[in-house]
């Protein structure tokens, strides 16, 4: 009886992981237009800011990967990585709002997805400060891209609050998935998910390089 329950539990975990992989794959193949950073027209403030990270595939993958990588690393990075990302993202957003140039933003965003995905796939556990420096750079790129949009919003402050809140929720989702996949199959499911995220990074990097 115990053996049967164990086998059933393993199958359920594998099935759940398959659903998660399918979800991420679906996000990866969303048409490029859904991930555009420039939003036309006046925005509604908080609601628009909250919605954008959830509908922009590139941002969603990067923010999800931050939480997943932190959970895979364990210890302090479980919370230091997800906390650092939105804080630095705000700095990048302000830079974008005031017009401080930061070349290669789209390439930087694509590289962030690729690098985070590969870090997870390889189960890379660098020193915490190294991970935080990488996270800070990626957050700067993501924040700057959205900071340039904020002057178009009807209420930039509310838009920014909504965006940061949604970012935090995606981080928590990534942490939850990461903690759930760390033990099954020796962590290989989490690594496979990271590899899939890395493929998403390539998907966004190629057109960004062609457009540069």
C-alpha cells in the first residue's frame, strides 16, 4: 500500500511539473507583439501597471526565473534575489523616466532570460553577491524599459506601484514552483524548466540582435 501511494505521489508530481513546463512553453511562444514594451495611449494607472508584467512574456519569464533560481540556490538567496530585483527595477524605471539613455535594453532583457534560465538548468550556485550583481543588472534593464513608458501613463505613480506588486507576485510564484521541484527527480525537473526558460531567452534574443 505504501509503495503504491509513493508511486502515485511521484506520478502526480511529474504530471504537475509537466503542466508547469507546458505553461512556460506557452508563454515562450506568445507572439512578439504581446511582449512589446511601448504601450500606446494613456494608461489607466494601477490596473495597467499590474497587468503588464503578466502579459509581457519576456518580463514574466525573467521575473519567474528570479524566484525559481533563488529557491534552487536555497538559504538567503530565496528572499534576497526577489527583494533586490524590484528595488533595482525602480531605480532603472526612474532612469528611464528622466531620459537617461541605456543602450541595448532589449538585448539586455533577452540575455537576462537566457542567463537566468541557464543558471537554473546548470544548477549554478555562485556566491550570493555574484548572483545579486547579476540580478541588479537585469532588473536595471527591465526597469528602464518600463520607466520610458511611464510618462505615457495617466497616473505614473499608480502604474509603477501596480507593476512592482505584480513583479513581487511573479517572484513568489517562481519561488513556490522552485521549492516544489527541488526534490522530485533529484532537482532535474527544476533544471529542465530552467533550460526551457533559456530557450525562451534565445527566442527573444535573436530578433533583438537583428534589430540592433
